[in-house]
C-alpha cells in the first residue's frame, strides 16, 4: 500500500484529511478539513480522495477570493473616509 496524501484510515473506514493552508489559516474556521469517504475499500478510497482533494482545494481557493474581496472593500472604505475627512477641513 503506497502512502496517499490526504488519505487516512480511521478504524475500518477511510477519511480525507487536509491541513488548512497557512495563508488562510487565520480566517478559516477550522485547523483541518476532515471527512469520511464512506468506504472501507482502499482502491475506492484512493479514487474518492483524489476527487475530494480537488473539491477541498477549490473551497480553499474560494475562501482566498472572498478574503481578497473583503480586503478590497476595506481599502476602498478607507480611501473614501480619508477623502471625506480631507474635504471637511
């Protein structure tokens, strides 16, 4: 049995387990993403974990985009507030 990244066995069932990437760790609600693949068969688990890894990576990327959007909004607000303060004086 070769070592498969993100594939772990808990009892008789296989699980997907991934650490949260460092760049989003502070804003992500959990320290790792773990869930059951609902199979006891290693070969099936290998196939399922590959699909799950892609799906989880897409969720991580979506979270990155959300954070980037929030930062842009904060920066825009800061610029508008600075302009408003400048026009008041």
